[in-house]
C-alpha cells in the first residue's frame, strides 16, 4: 500500500511532557521569544531528544516553522543528527523529515546550512534525504535535491532513491528518476520486485482502487524501462524464481500478475527446475506461515488459472522431470480445476494425447492423481471417457496402486485418504500383489508411513493384501536418488524412490 510519512501528534501542548523539555515546548507553542532566550541559556540542550519524536529542530520541521528552524540552526542544532530513544517511525534526521514532508523552503534552508561537500554526500544521513523524498515526497522535491547536489549524488544514491520510490508505488517519482539517469538492469529488476513485496509483505488489508492503480502503474513504468520479471532480487525477502510465479501464488497479488501479463511478461517463464506458474499452482498446497506477517498463501482460485490460460500459459509445458502442469494439477488440485486446464485444449485429439502423455519416468496422470489421493480425478481418469489402465507401469515397475499407498512429498493427503484411493483402484482391477523392480510391495509402502499406531482401516487393508498373496517377509532394496539428485535431499535424509516423488523439488519461490 502507499504509506504516508509518519507525523507525531503535537496536540495537547499544555498537558505535554514537554514541560521537561523547554526548547520543545517553546517550538510547539510557537513562543519564539522564549525560544530565543532558551537557545542562549541552555545551549547544551539544543540537540536533546524528548524520547518521543526527536529534538526541538524535529518539532519545528514537523510544524513547518521556518523561523524556529532558523533560530535553532543558528544556535547549533544539527540537521544531520539522528535522535536517541524515540519511537521507531520518528527515528530519522531533521533533513530527512523535511524531505519526507515536502517542506521545500525548510529543506532548502537546511541544505544551505549543511553546504554538502564530497565527504558529506557519502554519508547515510544525507543519502537518506534523497531516498525519503523519493519514497514519500513529490517530483519537485526530488528535482530540487538533484539540482542542489549537482554531480555530488552518486549513481548508487540515485539507485537507492529509485528503490524507495518503488517501495511506496510512487510511479511519478520512478518515472522522473528514470528520466534523469540510466540504471543497470539488476537495479531495475530489484525495483520491480520491491513493487510487489515491500509493502504488501507486512500488510493484509485489501488495497484501495487508487493504490492498485499506483502499484500497477509502477510495474508498467519499470517494465517499459526494461525491468525483467524473470530475474528478481528482492531485498526484504528472498524470491527464488520469476515474479510471475510469485504473484500467481498469492491472491492479494493477482492484480500484479495481470499487470505483468498485460505488459508483456511471458506466462510460461520458468524457475530453475523448468516449472511455470501453472506447475506451481497445480501442485500447490498451502503451508502454514512460519512468521505471522508473511504473505497469506491461499488455495489457488479458478480465476488465476483462467487468467494465465487467457495469456496462453501452456498446460503441456514440461519441466526438467518431464512433468506438465496438468500432472501437477492431477496430484493436488480439485477436479474442477483439472477440467479448466484440460478445457484449454481446443480439439479432442489434443486432449486425448495430453491425457495419455508420460513424464521422463513413464508416469501418466494416473500415478499423480493416485499419489495425491485425488479420488475424483482417479475416477475420471479410469472412466470410459478416458480409459487409462489401472495397472499401467512406470519406470522401476511402479503402478498407480503403489503410488496411492506410498508416502509422498509434499504430503497433501493423510493415510486415510490414500487408503480410500487404494481401495478404489482395487475395485477397478488394480493388482494387489504388484512388486517393483526393486522388490517393493504394497506392504512396504504402507510400512513407510510415520503413523505410530496403525488405524483399523490400515489393518483391514493389510489383511486384505495378505489374503491376496502379499508376503510380509518380502525384501526390497532401497533405491536411492540418482547421483545427480543427491544434492537435493532434505533434512540430511536420503529419500527412497517412489512414484511422483520429484514433486518435492517443485520450487517454493520463497526461501
């Protein structure tokens, strides 16, 4: 959201704690004669902080009192001094307050008093003045500061001002700064990322129409300047992957996603695993936030799928494992969402080909739906209209029945739902005594669930499998990851291979 600069409440002067701070009280009460007397009698208090909003000079600037500012400067007040022991929102220098509030006459007065040299420009105190003007002020204030500083402002300082403008969706300031100097690609990308993460990250309320316009206009201005949503680098949080994926996963950022797509972003841009936004949405499972103020991640709505499809996002785009968005959706999305993706294919032959396509491990949609315990999708895939084989075999001999029973990562279904899926497959003719090339049986899959005490339904299924011929003393080898994948093991533990297991490597765009 667009946040205004913080201004302290200066009402109720007569009841104020400023009786203990005569300089502050004189400024707040407008008693300039008293202020003149105090500057002579108490010079050591000139930069004394009140523990709330700052020094007497801060108060004079908040009240836009140029005469009081002049008196305090002549008495030795330091416009570059940060106050001690004040509330965080007021913990800034006097000159930055003037820049934030667009008090241009006072700002110019302070600037002339400081008379910056090359060493002063390198200080955070003066550098922050330009940033605050960019984040909260108007173009005229930024223009004045750039003109007064001439060549003293470094490209880095101007870059920080650009980021500050992006933080607060000041698209007019962004446009002005872009017109003043060339910025490197990396900095443009960072500014674009800041538009979508800086304020929203700490704010859960719905944005106003004017705020949404400011946010989307900021995106447009930066993308017109060459910012690339494919290569972000956000400073406040770590985003791993394109901004299109990040915005697609967060409902409150759908307007940003639409802006990216409207201004030419590729809906099929991929992360390091070759996965698109549709991959991530299809396999998405809400995670409880580790920190209470993190973005609220909700279950993806149908609207975001339709939006991406409207801009020609592909449901057949294969990641490095050969998995498509439709396979991810079969694993974790509702049947309605699955059909929305499928309906994007215009012809029956295309749908038929997609429904029977396989990934690099020879898995069709059925093992994915079985592994995710998506009962409705399993029923659809086994129906006469589709007719996938209930006993189809993927690499290493895994079948949908084994996929249904094996623990998966991410785990989106409890054991009860997985057993329900397995029973459905059995009723449709699944082989209950199937054995993989490594000797894995349904009993091995059930034994891998970290459940503690088994449930009654698990016990009944085990009895049924034994009655059908499964042997409790069958031995299996633990087929570990391929060597190329070992670096991706999680928590210091090497996982066994099971159908669809590569979904655990579906990248979360947030570290």
